[in-house]
C-alpha cells in the first residue's frame, strides 16, 4: 500500500502539564482504498527553570475508507450484465421469434 505524508508546522500556545490541544490537519491526495491508516508524531520543546529538553509523542489509527465512486461503477456494471440479457430475451419473445421447442 502506498503512503502519503504531510507536515503541519506552526506555533502552538503554551501547554501546561495535563492539558490537551486538538488540531486538525487536512491531507490532500489520499485515495480511499478500503482501509486507511495514519500515524501522527508530535515533537515538542520542554521549557522550564534550569533548562529544557525535547520530547515527542506518536500514535497511529486506522479506519474504513469506502471508495463510493468505484463501488457505484461496479454495481452499475453488474446490474447491466444482468438486465441487458433479460431485456433482449423478452424482446425476442415479444417480436415473435420462434422458440427452440426441440425435446431432448
């Protein structure tokens, strides 16, 4: 499966211990191919009295991404494959074409 990556940068407000921040990032160019997976990594700078450090956190998630357009085309093709032969057979009977009445 292919992968796409995006980076969202920007300054966030100061976060105190125990606080949370929600941020939404839109990643363009990702195709719904039945199952989608995402990995998120956040890097932060810890500041405080006596110096600071760098910290990071990461998480992953996955979910179903149904390709509705492709599914619609497949259903349309299957319906056409079923309906067209039925319509042709019915038209043949209505127009008086002789039936094959041979017995085995």
